[in-house]
């Protein structure tokens, strides 16, 4: 028997809990923008774009050239937060 995923309807998506990040991490989430994807504060640039581009071989400087609204400080803070949370014991 195949397991089926349950899709959320629009009303459920609007009331789904949003992610919370510490105030020193430059990430914001707005369910009304980009389907609630975490973005760099003050931009509409998804944080996932950083990891996707770095994984594909883009350098940090190349990423920053492609996304001029994102600052080096924001990227470093997000990478440090990801590193810190990835190493926390479960």
C-alpha cells in the first residue's frame, strides 16, 4: 500500500505555525511572502538559495554578486547559526 501525503489547503497553510529564529539571526519568515520560505532579513531572497548555490560550487563572493541585497554579515551569521544548530545533540 502506498503512503499518500496529505496536502494542506490554502486556509491551513495560512494558519500553519511559522518558524522562529533567534533575534541575532538575520532570517525572517512571512507566510504571505514566498510561501513562508525563510528569507534573509530585509530581502525576498530565500535562505535556501545560499545553501543550494554553495552546494553547486558557487563561491561566497559569487553568491553575494548574484544577490546584492544580501550582505556578507548576513550570510556569515546564517552559516554560523546552521553550523551551531547542526552540531547540537538531539
